[in-house]
C-alpha cells in the first residue's frame, strides 16, 4: 500500500513536470512569444531592459530550466502585470475556487447518486425516462447561460439571492451569507456535472441488480428498498467513485466560466485575466496548480477504491 | 460458382443493411434530432439571405426594441436585428463545432491509432501525452493556446478541436491495440499490405461506429466550448457574431433587457441537445457495447 502510494505520487510528479513542459513550450512556441506583451510605445533600449528584467533574453530551454529550478523551491516567478509573486496570487485565489468546487461536488454527488438510484430502481419506466431527459438537458445547456438565466430569475426578478460575488463586501465571515452567494453558481455547476454521475450510478446499479445475490435477497422476501440501499449500493460504489475523479477536470473547467458569470475572484477568473493580459508566468502557474489538483484528486480516488471495495489491494 | 458466391455475398450485405435500417427506424427520437439538425443548418445557411435585415447594420434610434413583426426577436443595444444576428452567429457556431470536431477526431485517431498499432516506444510516448493532456482541464488548455496564438476564428477552431484529442485517442487506441495481432491483419500483411493500408482499410472500419458516436457528441461539446470561450471574450471577436459573444453583450444589459440573454443561449442549448440526442441514438444503433 505504501509502495503503491509512493509510486503513484512519483507518477503524479512526472505528469506535473510534463504539464509544465507542455504549457511552457506552447506559450513560447507562439509567434512573438511573451515579449509581445511589452508596450509598443517603449523604446528599443527600454524593451531590452524589460526583457532582461524578466529574463526573457535567454533562449526558451534555459528559461524553462530556470523556471523549473524556482518551481521546485516553491517560487513560480512574478506576475508581469501585477508584479506580485505568482504563488501569492494563486494562494489568494485558490480558496474561492476550492469553496465553489467543494459545494458543486457535494451537490453533484448527492443529487447524481440519488437520481441514478431512482432511475435504476425504475428501469425503463417513467421515472427512468424523466431522469434521462433531465440528464440530457444538463449535458446540453451551456452552464454559463444557465447561470445568466438563474441571475435573471432569482436575482433580477425575484430578488431572493445575490447576483454576484462570493460574499457581501465589508461583512465578516457569515456562513448564511456565504451559502446564499454560493447557491446559484454551485447549483448551476452541479446541474451540468450531474449527468455523468447519474449515468454511471444507474448502469453500475443495474449491473449489480442483475446478479445472483440480489436474486437471493429478493427470493427471501426482502423489500426492494432494503435490497438497493443495503445490498447493492455498496457494490455499485466503485465506478461511482471513479467518475468523481474524472469529473474533477470538468468541474475545474466549468468553474472558469462560472466564476466569471457570478463575479467570483477565483483561479478561473485569474486565468482569464492573465490570458487577456498575456501574463505568461501566471498562466503557467495556474495551469500547473490546476493540473496538480487534478492529479491529487485522482490519487485520492484510487485510494478510496480500496476503502470501498476490500477486494482491491494495492501491492 | 464464383457467381453464386458473389450473389450470396450481395444478399448477405443487403440483409445486414436492412437489419441496420430496422434498427435505425426504431429510433424515432434520433431521427427527429437529425431532422432538427438539418433544419438548423438550413436556417443558418439560407435564413440570412431571405430575412430582410442585416446582422451588422446598427440603428441608434431603435435600440433594445421588443420583438415585433418587423424585428422578429427585437433589436440589441446597437439597434441590430437580434434574429439576423442569431442566424449569423449560428453559422459561425455550427461551423466551429463541426470543423473543430473533425480536427479533434483526426488528431485523436492518428495518435491513438499509431500508439495502438505500433506499440512499444510510440505507444508509451503517445499514451503518456494523453495522460498529461487529460490532467489539464480542457478549458485551461484552451486558454493557454488562445493566449499564445491569438483568437483568429481559424485558431479558435484548431484550439477547441485540439483540446479533445485525448478523448478521441483513447478508444481508437484500445481498438487498434486489440486488432493489432488479429488474423485478418496478419493475412493482409501476408498479402503484401503496408502499415498504412492495414490501418486505414482493415482496422479503422472496426473503430468507425464508435468514432461516429464520439464525433456526434463531440460536436455538441465543441459548440459549448466555443460559446464559453467567446462569452469570456477570448473566442470569436465582434463584430463577427457567434452565439457565445452575443451572450457576453447581453449580460451587460441584464437589468435593462434580460430577454436579450435568452435567445442565443436557447439556440446553443437546443443545438447541443439535438447533437447529444442523435449521438445517443447512434450509440444504440451502431455500438452495442456502449
């Protein structure tokens, strides 16, 4: 188990290294490259000085090695537009994104698993069809548009919930206020992620429901509900856990746009601002951090397998 | 003798074709989705030619008008006709969706096919790259590329397509790996067939049903990505209309005229829904395992 965990961690580090390599060279392959950010009105001498200041005068491979040497020591360079260390920007913004992602993941899991179970218990009857219809809608509706519609409905028309921000400005920590702000963005994200969980839960449960021990349970007269929740559900859990790992990337992608719709100052917003401002160190930093989160979640998921299914043992 | 064999082969083919037809006819919802998609394509292709208003002409005195017989969906903040813009934006969004799906499918099939067929070092390198790209949330990858290479419409298409090559590469890889050592591949090699011929003529047809399903679902995904990107102001740039950048404009007028934000989103949702429904129906017909 320890060996397995260590091995996976090592692989994760390798993937992270490759992510940084790919991102760095994608950015530097671009015509013009990072130097194009420098003001067109500046003189040639000024431009050269700026280039040297940011170390842009060195060839790309040298710059990558320098960046990597810093990154290993926890220094991701400085933001070109804000002058602040990238690590500080990331740590400022990460909390908001993790909060949003956490709520969304919770809602996705609760509703996704519940609807998946409902669909499987009523296989090919109307509740199954309704769930599948709602799932297809969730897959198809652009989440940012749903966000706008929800703002129109709940903030503009009804005035029940705030339209933007993650908390009321100037107010200290207030859990009710936080939750009121999170309700719409987290709900919208969950609605678009849910179909994945529903589909996997439904098919995993259907598969287990067709197995022999379920027939035995039924034969001894157990109630359908007892069969599903006590006997079947645990066995269907493994694929459900694995899909939660897979939708992490979708969740983080989705939060980029949703943070913009609802004006949350998270990693997604940071990435967009860096992208439109061509702030290369920040983009690189955000991508690596987001990749690290993904790798970490997937490692946790693999370890959770073993907890959910004692048959799985990592050597 | 040879004639008889040819006749029976033809009869078999006809039989399997009619079986396919029967399966297709059992998917009325899928057929309806296909018809819907064709109607949408017809609307965005011919609509702008038939509708009297231009998507670009502004009218400072007739801004934010409600729907009327003159302007079917009203006018936007610059007095442009919303219905004309929806059709013009649809041209762009559908084109981006279809072409970038082809881009993703091509890159994914080539990479996945090569990895599965050749194995060894090619396999390790390509599949490790797939892992890396799967670990970067697609939207961040798109942001990185668009930042560095600019947001020319062609670049947007390439970027969105490129961002889902790993999803395409995985199933293709699995199939090619499965068939690499099968007898029909060996037979073709024995007859002097080169690698390319074996891959394209003998293995790829096995993957085709799955690829068609993935591609159909991929169009919906590509349309959503382009819309999100353009909504953020990083995709298709105004004055060229796309459903995504129309929504970006509309959000500024949410309190004044919320209806503006409804139409483009509704068109995106319906279009993606049609492609998803068609994709699911195709999966039932073509891919019994899915």
